[in-house]
């Protein structure tokens, strides 16, 4: 995680932090100063196809959508990992958004990070299965229940103005529900999204392909 102008923030696809298929990148400016604060990978359609395929594969082949306890643990891991990098994330937010320091506290950064813990608690307390009791239809007795299941791959497209809050407000509930995610952050603020992606990939047990981040 850096604001260096010499490093390029990679994509996260299928658990791998990697450059774009075409090798392109673009400069990210501080809107307050118009200085270059970093470079982000400029993905192409092939990269997006790969991210969607990785998310679908992770949904179909891992226990992410069915293992509620595992999801809760991973969400708490992500919360704790982001907290351990909070000042780095703040510095990057100030540079990329052009926000004053006071605007990066509370709902801009600490709040949405803490909300990941609330979502983990919700995963553990949520009534995923509701028993409806026994029924007899035409002489056949059966037990009935409703089961709430993840829908599949979620595409999350986010704007630039409050990137931490909006990115995590998209990622967190989708992951808590058992979905896999492809996040496409605004091209104005890709670096903070990739910082979160790198932390998730390197410091949590979230399976490869569950969270993918594509900038461009």
C-alpha cells in the first residue's frame, strides 16, 4: 500500500494480485493539488471476464456460501486487518480524495470498518433456516422449511466521494450473505479500493475468488 508514483496498484482476480491483461496503467491525481499520488492498473474486458469467472468459480466450488461461521470469522479478520492499517488508509484517502483529515474519521473510515464486525455478528444470529412444521398433502406427510441462500456473484460499482464507506457498504453485506463479489471502484479513487483488496488477500482467510477488485 503506497502513494508512490513509481508503483502501480494491481488488480485482485482469483486471489492473485496482478497487472492488467494488456499491461496498461493510469495516473491517479489528488484533486486538491492535481499532483500524481499513484498509478492504478487499467483493466480491459478480458480482466473483467476473468474476475467474474473467478467469482463464479469461488461461489460454486468453495464453502463460502454455506459456511456461516467461516464467513463471520473472515469478516472479523478483515475488520481487524483494516484497523491495523487505519492510519495508512487515512493517509491514502486524504491523498486520493483530497479530503481534509477531519473528514476521514468516523463515517469515512473507522465507522465502515467497524461495521464489518456488526455484519459478522449478524451472520451468526441470522435465521438462515425457518422450520414451517409438518404438513400432509394427499396423504403424504412432509416437513417444510424455508432456506435463505446467497444469490451468487455480485457486481459492485462504486463512486468516488466516500470510497471507504461505499466500498465496504457494498462488499460487506454481499460477503456476509455468502455471495462472491467483483468490485469496480471509481477511476478517481482506485488506490484505496486496491489497498483493501491487498489487505483482504494477504491478511485474511477469504478464499481466492470470493473478493475480486478491478480498476480502470
